């Protein structure tokens, strides 16, 4: 039973961490090499990892996806998708300017010989087996690949999240102390009263029964001397 | 545009739940404080009257009206986010 409990807990922690890792913004320093549009035919396995059609357009089973191809400073490639998250979509980045972002990305295309480094803010994962891409949120040019990035948004979000969890715990404790415990006390008081009542009745019954028996005994023959 | 309507409706419902819970919680905390105050003040008069009077004062207080920020802050946050992500 202990193993089951711990397995469950560890799975839960992994799930929460994966959720946060997928949804919170991350920053990559990359050099953009090209932008392109491919048609995606989603399957039920990878549909989950894409957002919806652009804000203000309709949803179809298949559609074009904007991609941004880039190279990291270590030479490895990375491909971003560039999709609206919409004003009512998950995750709540409220991104509706995908076309503009694509234009910015195209503007920052550079060659290996004359690199223009950029910081791409994105969320999501790249997975080759599912054909999923991280979604680029913003791009800004930087002077060198050794730029110091402080993830302010993540700091704020995680702090607020911790605060909210703390407050939920406080609220629950307050609710338990002020509402549940008194109710339980009432119940146990009621039980006590029932108990006392039963005891008293029992006492009395014993009393009545004992008296009756004593009375019956008066009819018995007295032990002979 | 439909996204905004959906966001507004769902957001309003969710925030209403939050608003209600926060209101109940803060009232409960305040009541507890009043009960302790009554003990500390040397138990003046009926405990029930003391607490009820304090709660009536609390009901008209600024602190209580500030709970409405539960609606205001997320709305501003969403507008700010839309601006920052798309137009900055």
C-alpha cells in the first residue's frame, strides 16, 4: 500500500512539473534561418499539442502551420511553430499576432557568416515522433549569444501560484476550524447525550428490574433455618 | 470576437466563485478576530451582540469592498497581457 501511495504521489508531481514545463515561457538564444508554412494533418495523438486556427478564422481538420526554423549557438537546429493561442485558448498567452510575428522572424533571418542572434520566447516541446513544435510567442534581436536572461514572468507566475496554494490551504484550515469541527462536535455532543440517555434508561431499567426481582423474591420461601 | 465573449462569460463565472469564497473566508476570519477581541476586552456584554455589531461595521468597511478587486485585477491583467504579447 505504501508503494502504491508513493507511486501515485510521484506521478502527480511529475505531471504537475511537466504541465508547468510545457506551459510556462522559456527563452532560447537562436539564429533564425528561414520561415515556412506547411500543411498539418493532425492525428488524435498530436492534435492536443497544437492550438486552434487563427483568431477570427474557422477551425478545419487540416490547416497550414507557420514554422520558424532556427539554429542554436551550438549548431543544433530547432523548429518553432507560430500559432495564435487566441483570447480564449490554452495556454493563456492571448497571442493573436502570429502573422506579424512571422514577419518579424523573416526580418531577422541571417546567415552563418553574418549571424543576427535573437531571443525567442516560447512554450511547448519539440518532439519528432509526434511532430510537435514549441510555439514562439515573441522574438527580439540581441547582440551576442551570451545574453543574460532573467525569467521574470516565470518568477512572478510561480510566486503567485505558491501564494494561491498557500491561501487555499489557509482557507481550507479556516473552514475546517470554524465550520466542520463545530458541526462534528455537535454530532458527538448529540451522541453523548444519546449515550447518557441510554445509560440513564439502563440504570433505571436495572433499578426497576432489580426492584421487581426483589419484590418477586419476597414471595420465595425463606431459606429454612 | 467570439473568443472575447466566451472569455468574459467564463471568466465572470470563475471569478464569481473566487469572489464568493474569498468573501466567506474573510468574514470568517473577521468573526474569529471579533470573538478574540471580546475575550480580551474583558467580555463586555453579550458575546453575540458584540460580534454582530463588529460584523455590521465590517460589512460597510473599505476592506470588504476591496474584495471586488478579484474581478478588477484579472481583467486589467488580461488587457495588459493582450497588449504586451501582441502590440509591444
